[in-house]
């Protein structure tokens, strides 16, 4: 369903219920006044009995009609709330996005290919109904000053709408190597392809999408070694730009990274927020996918770290046991649509049943 149709139906239902409640209140007052006449001394000009019966029947019919209207409207809202959005995700569609990004070749931060990847991501988001903002900045790196661009997407640009309260994130850059051709099918590609497919699914559910902010980080990869000044360029900048009060509006976030391995084994880092890890496991269990999720025995340096540092509980959904990490063999033949389907379904279940209800 198109965005406008969803919004129209939602607003129409809300207006119907509001009008019904007002009419119900009026009917109750009229019936109360009518019933209060029972047992009173006769008025000088008594109301004919047939008029009283007619008025009572009219008010009773109005009341019954309003109650039925509210009942059916409530059922419609309940059905919308209970829509199992995780069943709408397509691992194949996510994989097609990964292929398009890999076809661009290596696209480290600041490269021409990075700009093409950015254009592709932005167009896909807009096609799904999202408003996209480019967060551009320049930072010092071991390779000199590099221009980076984060992409931030919201479903509604209406200033009257409440701000999003949950983050879904991925990095879209590939690591720069001088000696190999690194296209990052899993490392950078899989998570970005999945996030674009999540954007499509969420875009068909405006009431959920408005609560979510999508962030595609640039410059996750270190040029030499991860440190306070090398690597995580995009997420560190994004976190710095979030003032303390603004950060508080986010109840949590999910970072996706390396989620497409054919031999999928998601390993939540040891520094994962405990409540979020518990709920991710519960979501996987509910979908009978628990065997694909476990704990890693150590912390990880990844884009979730700067978000946790400013008080946004963020979990890193990552398969770190990937033999082709940072090698020329991180290619499309290692990626599976079934793996993308598994991770995306669990993420949507978590979001609908836990993340937005915390």
C-alpha cells in the first residue's frame, strides 16, 4: 500500500472514533435526562407516552450504531497493529541491493565510487517514501583529510510529528587496500542491502516507520588500525552532533554488520546492552531461528560503540566468524538471501514486539 493511502486510512479511522465518542457522549447525556424524568411528579403538560418511547428508541438506535462503529474501528486498528511485518521482508530483494553495491567495486570513504553508492542508497530510500539528509564532514585520517557523508533518513518531514525514537544503522563504505581489490560483499554490502529492504517494508507501515531513523554511516573502516582517531569516522561524528538532550529521545538502536554469510552465525558482542540482547534472543526464539544467534566472548569496536557512549543503548548484530573478512574473497558467492532473510525477520520482530514498546 502506498504511503498516502496508509496515512489517509489511519487519519480517517482516528477522526471516525473521535466523532463517535463525541456523539456517544451526547447520546448518554440525552438518555440520562430522559431517564431522570421517570419517577418525577407529572409536569403541568405531560409528555405524551408515545413521544417518550419514540425518543428513547431513537437515542438507543444512535447509541447502538455508535458502539458498532467504534467496535469495527477498533478491530481495524488492532489488525493494523498485529500485522506481522517481519513476514513481508524479502531476502532476495536485500541481496539485489548488495549486488548493485558490489558492482560499483571498492568504495572507501571519499572515493568517486563512494559517491555512486551514496546516490544509489538515497534513491532507493526516496522510492520507499523516506526523506534523506546528507550529513557531510571532513576529518583527519592517516591518509590525510577525507570527505565523508552519512545518510540519515526519516519517514516524515512533518515538524508536528514526534521525532523518531529508534535507530537502525549500517556502514556502507569498504575498507581501503593498496594490494587487493576489496568489494566488501558481506562487510558493508550485506548490512546496507538489508537496511534498504527494511526501509521498503517499514515504508508500507507509516505508523511504525515514523518512529525509526535510518543511518548509513560512512568511514567505518580504519585506514591503519582502529583507535580514537582512526575508524568509525561516521558514527563518531554522528554521535558528537547529537546533543545530550537530543540523544535521550532515542530509546535504542540496532547496528547491522556482516549479516549475509551463507554459514550464518550471529555473535552478539559481550558489550551488548543486556536487555536488548535478551529481547533479540527472544525474537529469534519466537521465529524458531534461535540457533543462528549466540554471544561473542569479547567486545567489538564497531559503529555501535559511539552510540552507546552517548547513552543510546545500541546492539551490534554481526557475524564476526567470517573467514573472508578483509580479504579479496569477500564476494557475492559468500552471501545468501536466506541469511539476510533470517536477520531481517528477527530485527523486524524485535522492533515490533520489543524495541518500540520498551
